[in-house]
C-alpha cells in the first residue's frame, strides 16, 4: 500500500506544481514580457486543469483568479470595438475578479476591487455606445452587468443610476416586465423619486395592463403628491380611458398643485369642450392665454370652440325655407358674431406661426365671410409664398 500511496502523492504534487508553473508562466508573460498571447495560453492551461478537478491552495488560487482577470481585461482593451465576442473577454475578466473576492484568504482583494471598478466603467461606456446606436437590448445587458458588479458583496454599492438606465433600456427594448422589475426595485430604494414611479407607470402602460398602471399612478400620487409629471400621467390615463369624471377630478388636483401652468389649463379646457361645457372650456383657454400670451394651441382651441358652435347654426340656417327670412337673419347674425369672436384668436395664431397652413386657410375663409375680401386675398397670397418669406408678409399685413 505504501508504494501506491507514495505514487499518488507524487502525482498530486506534480499536478499542483504543474498548475503553479502554468500560472507563473502566465504572470511572467504578462508582467515581464508583455506577451498577452502567451499569458492567455498559460492561464487557459491552468484553467483547464482546475476545471478538471485539480486543487490549489487559497493563496495560489487567489493569484490565479486575479491574474486571469488582468489578462482577459487587457485582451478586451486591446480589441477593436467592432470585433465579435469582444465582451466575452470582459465577462471572463470581471467574473475572475469576483471569484478572487469570494475567497477568504487573498492578497489581491484591493487590487481586484480596483480592477472590477474598471470593468464596470467599461461595461457602462459600452452600454452608452449601444444606446447611441439604438441597440437597446445590448445596452440593457451591459447596464445589468454594471449593476451586478456594483452590487456584489465586495463593492456593495446601491447603484440606482444604472438601475434606472436598465429600466429605461428594457422599456426601449419592449421588455416591459423587466423594466417594471427594475422600477419596483428603484421605488423600494427611494419611493420619493418621481422618475422611478414614471418608469413603472410607463412599463405597465407598455404591458397594456390598465389595472397595474392605475395602481402605480395612485401609489405615485401618494408618494410624490406635488409631482407635475405624475399628475400628467394620471391625466393622460383618464384621457385614454374616457372616464371624464375622474379626469376632471384629476385635472382639478393638477391645477391646484400648479395653477401657473398653462398646459394644465389647456387640457382642462379640452376636457370641458369634450363634455360640451363651452363656458368652462372658454374660461380655461383664456386662463392659459393669460399665463402664456404666445400659446398657439390655446388660441387655436379657443377659436375652434367658437367655430364649432357655428356648425349647428349653419345647418339650421340652411334648412330654412325662403319664407323664414327673419329666423334666417337671426342665425346669420349669430354665425357672424361667432366668426368675429374667433377671428382675433386665429390672427394671434398667425402671428405666432406664420407658416401654419390650417390657420391661413381658416382666416382666408373667415375674412371672406366677414366681407373682408382684401384680407382674404392676402391670405391666398400668403399661402402661395415660400415659408421663409411668410413671416415678413404677416408682419406687413398686420402693420397695415
């Protein structure tokens, strides 16, 4: 038995010595000879032996992991950005440094942490480039790698920055479930950050899960009650759902939280218009204009409010017989009054945007119906001008 045991121990010793020699050869090739090809060859030989069941003492194992990480990190850095499989090297490098940090006894912990931070930066930089190239799926993978490194026990960083990026990339990749998962984690970390709630709301919207979307909106309104963006999400939800009562309630809350916001008054006006409450719609549009005298949509919507009222009157007028002259004149007078009410708001639209074809066409028709043929002809000329000449023409038109 003794000779057999001796041969086994001798074989084991030779195997361990061989592994040490492989690792040492890799280190020499890397540090002294700057020969990455040879360094990779020797460290891969050592890897094959370890994966086949060979054992190393903790200190030598730590050296193996750290230097394998260094070798593969340098290989990654030496490749062109376009080379296929480039990030396989960075994956091996980061995993090697992480493996070193799981060991109880390692003389390389500080160095491996430093190299891991470099790996995280390289993943993040690659993710940004993928984002710029609109490859959101690859960007998501890389941001996830950054998070995995930063949240590892050795670093223990709460990485909300890259978690948010991952949620955004998942949304852009139509991976709405993943986006929601990241958003939920972010909200758990900081429930007062409105951005995290909006990411969750948008993810549920992408999933077309109205129940979860509404629940997320309600939770967000409780967590961040003064957030304008979350209020807008609530308004948009009720607009899409067609629930006008809840929409008005939501808008009242929105206006109360930000009374100086002209957009909110515009949306409130549009809602009242949909509900056929013309007086409240008119009041809301005028308030929006008061807050922002250059608000094109507010002027346009207010003018449309008056013009929409003419439709029913025109139909009634056209349905009259020739014997109903008095009623005919009454309707005509009401229609012209509405045209006159709409006119100054359409003119304001033209001043703000001299190239708007729809405004030019509406003014051309209204001037004609108000017996202002000269102005109607001017609008026809304006419609035929190149866009770059329209602003000067409009200035001259109003200066007359």
